[in-house]
C-alpha cells in the first residue's frame, strides 16, 4: 500500500489543457473521489495515474517512486494498480471464479495460494454461491462485485475506478455505493474513484476533489464540500444551492434585495459584486414576520409542490431573485402569498470570485 501524489499534472491536446496543473496528495489507504461534470478532466486524470496517457507536464509518484513525467513513464502493467472500467470487462466464457483468479494465474502463483485467495475474496464479496456461474447469468450488481473481486484479489498498491456504477439502475447503484465503501474498509487500498454522481462521492469518499475545466476547484471531506463550498460552481454542483448575488457592504455582509445579509465563508469586499449560497432546507419560510431582526427577506410564493414528506417552494424577493426552500408537508402556504424568509447567518456562505 502506498500514497499517490500528483505534482502540477497537466495534459494538453493541442493548445487545450484537459488536465491543468493538478496537484494532489492521496494518503495510503484513503479513498479519493474525483467528482465533476463530463469534460472536467477527471477521467483523463485517472488515465494519467493508470499510465494509459502520458503527461505533458508534471509528475506522478507512488510512495517515493516516480512513475510518470514527460521524460519517463512506467508502463501500466508495472504500476501495481488495478482498474475497474464502466463496462466491467468480464470474460463471458469464464466462470465467476475463473474471472476472479485470472490475474493470479498470469502471475503464476501456486494452485494452493490461488485457492486460498479465491476463498477469501468470495467470502468478502459474498460471491461464493455464484462461483460457478457465467457473467451472462448474473445481474448488473453481481457482475460489478465480480469486477471488484478480480481487482482486489491481486492486492494492488492502488485501485482505480472509472464510473464503476454508471451502468446500474438507480436501486442497484445505491446499494453498490455502500458495497464499494464496505470493501474499501475491508482492504484499505489507496483508491481513486471517478464519478459525476455526488451521492456516490458523498457515500464512498474520505476526500472529494471537485473538478471543473481541468482543475481541482475544491477538495475536502464530504462534510466540508457540502457545508462550506468556496465557489459558485461547487455550491451549485454539490447538492441544490440557492445562489444570491449582491454588493458587498463590509467584511461579512452583502446587500441582497435591499437587505444586509450577514454571511460566513469568504471575506466580503465592500463594493464588490458577491455571490452568497444557502441550501433550500436551511431557509425558514413563514407567513408571519419572524422575531429575528437580521437576515430576513420579504418574498412572494411563486409556486409550491407537495412531495409527500415535504413541500418544495419557489419564492421571489423584490429584486426578482428566486429561491427554493423546503418545509414540512403540513406547512401549506398558498401560491401568491406574501411570506418572510429567514436565512441564518451561519448557513449563508459568501463565495470566492
């Protein structure tokens, strides 16, 4: 097991940098998610780590060993890494057991060693009852577990996963998020996991790196990324945030629709255009003016939708800005009603840039 470090990693195609000066240290035994929309550079970063792509600039180290630079690249088969692709890539003519031990047979391990390792991984991944089946006889979730077992059994220094759950239906995808995390906790390999799905990242990761336009926009624990976004892109991409825009008044207050909104987060520059994010569930909505004297905005209900366990409101403040807020199902305020919004200062995040 070893750490992975990216130092100023860059990959250009022509004049376009699809990965742009990315630096990241992944501690051994940690699971890091590269999260972002299509085209943000996350998969190219993973392929650079795997050795399928050579960097234009920068370096990749595993432990203290340099494995990639513009001058020297260790080939993929010598990197002691396992990679799981979107398509699983199982051999259709081999049984589950034969697929799992394929890498061990290539390494010419003894039959006894292979048998012991196979029994252990079948037990851990709960695949023992399926060992003699073929991939075509398995569900998508079972095939995914076979791919994981095949990658883990060779005891790689680093495990790489490229959108591994994207081909599963919604229910299986949710189940497999927890399975990926359970197997990581069992084996503690250094893992890099690429996904565009924030729920997968929040469920599986020790550290999330949100990527945008080839760069890491922000990195942190799931709690840090969700509760303390630093940019408008991260606030909108992680969860569902309202982003309000106004003019800075002082180091901690922003003029939003004529109200001085007190914020946490980035320092507010007086006179500068400033964006503020707040989650829908953090906004309190009331038909009566609240007792709080600060961070209260008058608004009008534009629409409301009953969702069973909750109601989803769209409201509009006097400058035309619209915000979403979520309440308990019994809080039924009709469309067109005048309301008051309370935005707690500790939930309002002033954003950089």
